[in-house]
């Protein structure tokens, strides 16, 4: 693999060492994820190493089926890795008991997924504060108000999910992830169902979470305009990281996406051996 980089575009290298001034909020180390076995095995991740610096906003992109959701699920401890290791801060996730994992997720991780997972019988406000209640923590009202106002949810707080549009439900899910101020927020296509205005609101609050509150954000997106909000865009193809851009414009992102198919590592190897 080539050494360093041509300006903004470079081949992905192993994550930087963590130092006091440069804390790694989450890290995947040589992560392999294989679904099934034998002839029907699906190699969703083929040795992915990547670190996410604290306070950084990363977008993960790549063709459908390239392993984006799998990587996110492995990072968040929602799916077990086949090989390799995953770290949230300085905690190794592989080998944690269910109970320890649940606690780690509750204390350090926020999620925004496309299927909003809102509780249908609770109001928007109750949904937003539910994780805090479960964790036995007080809700920081000032931050709650900031999040709710920025996401335009003030006059929807007493509505139940069925009384909200898809975009509003997505924003409630986003508020729920933000309100506990987790160290790291994972979003799997958090703007996937949103119109451009709602997308912009969600992305700017994720941007604010990093810039103003030092949280770490990792999202999967298909949208170059969404990716342009990120500090860093990482491209997956066929279960491997193939490119990375630093502070790209939407056009830069679009250009790489267009060329990704040519750059994907050889996928078909009939005997199932992965090099
Ligand atoms: N639970 C599963 N069982 C079997 N195969 C899976 C499962 N989840 C994902 N895959 C496969 O793993 C590959 C990567 O999937 P995924 O991470 O969802 O891709 P992306 O999010 O980039 O579209 C795909 O080939 C997909 O079909
Ligand atoms: Mg996906």
C-alpha cells in the first residue's frame, strides 16, 4: 500500500495512536464479519481498521451491500464481530457480557437509525427522555430545550409517533440520541427518510454536537450533501475501506462515489478465500 497521501485523497491507513490531545472515541481493529458459513458465507467486512477521533464527524459511504451497516452495528456492539476487535473509548467491546454491553451503550452511545424505533404509546417528549429515565439520570432541561428547538419539535412534544410525519419521527429519534449527550452518536442513514430541510436540521445539530459539545458522530449516508457536513468521509467497498476524504465538498464526494466501482477490490473469489 502506498505511504502517505496525495493532498486530500489517500488510501486508508491504520488508525492513529491515541494520545491525550487526540483521543480515539471508537475504533475497529482488523474487524472481520462473516454471515453464515461455507458456500453461503457472506463476507460483510474483510478486515476493517479505523479510528474515530473524539469530537470528529465522520460519514461512511459506499455502495449498497458494501458493509456500512454491519460496520456501524459492530462498532456499536449491536452485532458480534467474527474476528478483530472493537473499542469504545478505552473499553474493548469484544467479550463484554450482555449486561456490560447494555451499560456501555446506555452510558456512552447514542443511536439514530432509519427505522426510528420510537415507542408508539409514548409522546415525543417521553420518547426523547426515555433513555435518561431508564438510566436513572436527570434530563438536562437546558440542553433538552436546545435540542428540541433546533430540531423544530417544540410544538410536537405531546404528540405520539402515529401523529407525526416520518420526518418528525426521525427528528424525535435524533433528539433522543442527542439529549443524553453520549460520547459517540451512530446514525445509520439518519437523514434517509427526510426532505432536504429536515435533513439540514438534523445534520446541523449533529455538526453542533461535535463543534460545540465535543461529541463524536459517525453516520452512514448515501447523500454527498450530507457527507459534506462531515470532517471526514470514509468509503467502503466490498467490506473494505477503499478511500478517505478530509473535509470534502459534496462534489468531491460525488466524484469518488462515481469512481468507486472501478476501485473496489476484487470481490469474486470462488473458493471463498479472502486475502
Ligand atoms: N444478518 C445478515 N445475515 C446475512 N447476511 C447479511 C446480514 N446482514 C447483512 N448481510 C450481508 O452483508 C453484506 C453487507 O451488508 P450491509 O452492512 O447491510 O451493507 P450496507 O449497509 O453497506 O448496504 C451484504 O451482502 C448483506 O446482504
Ligand atoms: Mg445499510
